[in-house]
C-alpha cells in the first residue's frame, strides 16, 4: 500500500500531493531500509560454532595461513559473544565497562594463584609488582604463591590496601616436564584448602608474565578461559588439539570452538577446583597409560573446556606475546615473557635481558 502510494501519478496541477500520514510512512520506510543495509555490512555472525576470522586483506599485516596475524580488527567487527552466548571480553568495550560497574558494586575477594618453583622464582617480583598496578586495581585481591623459594619475596613487596599475599610452600622438583604433570594437582590442592575458603573467584596464571595494562572486573565469570593469541581467528583445522585417540586429552575432528591458552584461566573457586582436579586426573590417567598429550597441560585444559564451555571468554588482550604468529590486539594487558622468549630466534634470545 505504502509503495503503491509512492507510485501514484502527479496531481492535475503537476504537483505531488503528500499527506502528513504518507510523509511519516515514507520516513519510516527509509529508516528501515538504512537499518537493514547497515546491519548487513557490519554484523558479525555469532551462530557459528567455529571461531570468527579476522577480516583479511588489511594493510601491513603478516599473512599467517588463513588470516593476517597483525591485521587490525576495527572495534565494530570484534566479536563480543561466543556462539553459545558467553561474553567475549575486550577491555575497552562498553560491555566491559558495564561488567566492571556491576562487579565493583559487590564486595568480592579474588585470588591470583601462581606457581614459582626453581628458576621461575626470578619472575615473582616483576609479576607481583605489575599485578599491583594492573590486576583488579582497587579491588580486594589475595595472591597465593606456591613456591619452594619464599626468600625470593624478601624484602616484601609493598601491597595496596585490601591486598594480601600468602605463601604456600611446595617441595617440587623444578623442570617443565615434571611440573606439567604435577601443576594441575598442586593447584587443585591449594584451591581446595585454603583458597576456596577465602575467596570467591580465583585466577591461575603462569608466573613468567607481566601485566602491562589494566585487567579489571570485566574478567570475572563462573568459568573463564583466555583465547590463545597465535590461534585466534585461525581455522579449526590449525588448532593443536591432541589427536592421539589413546590420550585422555584427545579431541575429535568435529569438536572444539576455540583454542585456549594455559597462561590465564579462572572463575568461581568451586569451578576452578573442578577444572584443575579433572585435568589432573586426565593427566594421571595418561601417565599410567604411558601417553602424554602434545600440548602437555594446555591439551588437557582444552579438552576440559570443550566439555565445559566457559561462561566468559577473554580476548587475546589477556594473554599476549610478541611472535610472528600472534594476532594484533587493541591493548596488550597481560604479556607472557616466557613465550616471547620461546618465539625469539636464538641470537635475539641470547641478548634479551628477559630470557
Ligand atoms: N613453572 C615453575 N618452574 C618450572 C617450570 C614451570 O614454577 O621450572 C611454573 C611457572 O608458573 C610457569 C608455569 O609453570 O609460568 C608454566 O611453565 P612455562 O611458562 O615454562 O610453560 P609454557 O608457558 O611455555 O607452556
Ligand atoms: Mn608460561
């Protein structure tokens, strides 16, 4: 009807007569048309079970099998949600602002749990002082340090108000190989007692990292996992899931949404306890069967997160390191110095004071 009205021939006087009702109708139609055209251009599909790809073909990017590694993702095109409706967190988004405001109204204590055994004790001070600046600034935080070198914390690091530090002594053999089998069990035991009784949320982090920019209450959720910066936006076939069917970490071809990093994950203390305990049992099962997943601990974590999809997914801003494969992010909030060293060529690594 409205379209028909538009096509009516001019009146006898040669002038088009338009009633006010028709004018309102035309405006409405025009608005609808503009809305649909804009929506088609900028909408990001969230229905797909696969991760979203970076837009290709941007200037200055390094091409990495199927996506540009450091292609800039315009704010409007960043996915804000996973296919199962969990928030995908970018610190500078309005969603994050809202989440921070919501959580800041509540009196929440959060634990930050790290393991520092053997030579890794050298990372402790840098990790903690950067966390004092950037991890839940102004929030109530307890650091839990599982270490065999409590002396690395002397003299004590000055903590802000409402911030505490607890040392949980461990007598562990250093070395990634052995610790990668023991780490989840150690974390589970510490969360069971004392962490679970003292805080509501807990985050497990690798100690060889540094906070570079604010990591606020936007990261809080029941079960929180972080996207791997080198695999963000890559096709599912490139994810290094465990493929050996004998392993308890094995993932079928048709499973998996994202590839998560083991550098940072967390959530409600009960949820993180279940995660760490389940992973430690899978690791034990494989150890008894004489198998070991390719990605070690990260493989078991990814297996668990397929069976228990996280309720909050952090963008690679919250786990980033400089490498030829890493995606570019708007803000580098938490940076892995250890993985950065691993990605360097031997010469550069030799000269770097971080490695
Ligand atoms: N770790 C440790 N001592 C070691 C090896 C590892 O305390 O000898 C802890 C430390 O918290 C470290 C984490 O285990 O950050 C994981 O090890 P790493 O960072 O070497 O593993 P990657 O990030 O390369 O997988
Ligand atoms: Mn690490």
